[in-house]
């Protein structure tokens, strides 16, 4: 058992240091609960706090006004980030596109690009919104700086406006609370919460903070289900994650979490792409996780998912899933013999908000239980190993 002091999941997490500094290296815990365990438990209360903080007048409303003005001017809104924050940016783009469409705006003008690539081809017009949890990611800040220099307006979703990213942005939306581990969980959900709040301002719809917290909390509860899937997939040689629509950022994030936390080679495939040439490289030692919660065009996505899982069953893949309640009821359990985690429909929330917030804690819980099953500590993303610490240093040199 851990000797760490009791963690209160309902208490606010500390923000960035003042004056700003990099977050300290997470303490090394020899056994669960890991910092990742604590952060998952903290996310329901965190979700309510972030949504409530951003609901009224302030930077979130200002960013919504900037998004509306940018689209009305015929320009692009580009979300950007790296790593987990890139997936946060992809998720935010899904949420903001839907909100813009609901407001009668051209949502197709909202896109997402990887930060390094954007820094090399910064737009001279429009609005660039960076996602960076701590506010110090070099490529993301380079993209912000290049966009500003080229003539675009800039914004950032980050913990603190005192960060380097905060100093590069015209609008700073602060999420306020800092992740305790490097296998970012709070770092993933925070920009999705912020984007959901901004989207509510864009679409002039109320975002129910209690409904959001309940949805996030629901994903933390099925520990036995996560342990079952982890037990089936822990000794796989590699893992594939497939998804469609607004579930794709969650699928990408699950792959990153698995590789960071338990060092299992993994890859994301779009649902349709999975069936075009990738099956020959799979077999009985391949794990597969389907993520399917998006309400938009669900019948078509569900029909194709059935076919993908049927093909996987023929080859012998070990398939599990993260599904919405309605999909769970319609999908034959025999197609996911490794088990499944079920997400509430949350019909009161916009479809991409329900999908992307509903899958945050299940994918993180599954990762944390996979790490336990494989005997790895997820918190330091292997930087407690001198080789991988040296590799990180070499990448930053």
C-alpha cells in the first residue's frame, strides 16, 4: 500500500507557481494509488469547477466573441497543440465546430493542426487557439509566436496566464488547476472543459456544470470492468484503437496514454481505415479497443463498427470497447470478448461534448489498470529510467 497522505478528490488542485515556474517532477510512488489514480478521482469535481468558473463574462466569453467574429469575417479558426494537448485541440475543434453550426456560423472554418507544422506555416489572418496545459511547450509557443508575427490573432487554453504561452496570446482562458503527474489526465480533460464552456458562449446555450460533473464521474466507477479489459489485453504484443467522428481524439489519446503509461506499442486507426490493409499485421497477440459514443450519424458508425469487430473476431484479435449506453445495448457482446466500459448518453449535452467528456475518465481508468496489470508506474512516463530520461534530455537539447 502507498504511504502517501490521504488525497481529497473534491479539493481544488494547486495552480501554477507564482512567479510562474515549471511544475516539479512527480514524486515516485512504489504502488497504487499513483498520482494518475488521484487525478482520475479528482476530475468530476474539477469538471464542475472549471465549467462554473468559465460560465460568466470573462476570457471564455471573449474567446467565443473572437471565434464568431473570425468566422463572420470569412477567416479560419485553428486549434493547435502537441501530445496530449494536440488531442485536446482536436477535441476542442470538434466541440467548437458543433457550437458554431448551432449558432448559424460556418463550422467548417474551425480546424486543428499540429503545433510544429503550424509554426512552419503560420496563418496571416484568422485566429489561432493554442492548447498547452502548463504553458511551456516549445513547439506550441513557437506556433503562437509565428501566428502573431504573421498577423493572426492568438488565444490559449492553459493553466495560468503567467506562463510563457500566456505572454504570447491576446486572449488567455485559464483552467487554473495543475496535473500532479506527467501521464496527463487533468491535462487532457481541462482544455475539453474549457472548449465546452467557450462553445456554450458561441452557441448561446447553457452548459450544465452538474451534468458535466456527473458524466465525468460516471466514467470513474467501473473499476472491475476496466480491470477485466486490462487482464485480457495486458500481455498483448501491441494494441490498436479504432474510432470514428468525434470519438477520434479520444482514440488517439488512449493510444498515447497506453504508450506513456505502460510502454505497450500502440496505434490509432480511423474506423474505416482499420479495414483497409491493416488486418494482415494483426493476430491473436493484438489487442483492439473500439471507442464509439458519438451520437452524430450513429447508425452508420455502428453498422461499420460491427463489420470491423466481426473481421477482428475472425483473425482472433482480443477486442474490448468504450461505448455509449445505447451502443452497448445494440452491439452483440460476443464482438467484444475482452469486455467494455459503458458511458452514459448525457442527452442534455451537445453530442461532441457528451462524447469527448464522457470518454475521458474511462480511457484513463483503463490505462491506469493496464499499467497495474503490466507492473509499470504511469506517473513519470518512464523518465525514472536513466535511458529514457537521457532521451528526453536529448530531445530538448
